[in-house]
C-alpha cells in the first residue's frame, strides 16, 4: 500500500456486483465512511470513483483503475492504481485480497 493512502491494511471492503456495476462501502480506524462505484470493462478491469470522510473530518475523492487476478484458491486479488482528485492529487497503488 502506498504511503499516501488513507486506508490501513486492516480495512474491510464490502464489494457488490450487479452486471457491470460495482459498488462498495468501507471503513477502518482512519476512515469514518467510504464508498466507491465503478464499471467492469470488457477486459475485466474496473474503472472506479471513490469518496471518503477521514478521521480528520475531511472529504476526500479519487479515481481508481483495478485489475482483478483469480488466485489459486479461487479468491480475487485486485491490483489497483489510484489517484486523489482532492488534496495533493498524488498517485498510489494498492493490492486488495478477498478474505
């Protein structure tokens, strides 16, 4: 996880998919409330937008492109490249794994 990420490694993301639409709610000790919405592209990648309120009470927004990988145990790992669209506009990467 990139240093400029606000989400900790203990965050739990609750993804839902209906057709090509993905939604998610998330939170952890540094995020009071976070949501994302995205579209699954023809190649299986996911184009997302997110917004969250952090522990400092700041509203933060960003974009994310995610590439799914099916692991040997059948669960999904997401390789993410993201960028803040608020704050310092910095970029980062994350890897999320299904539990």
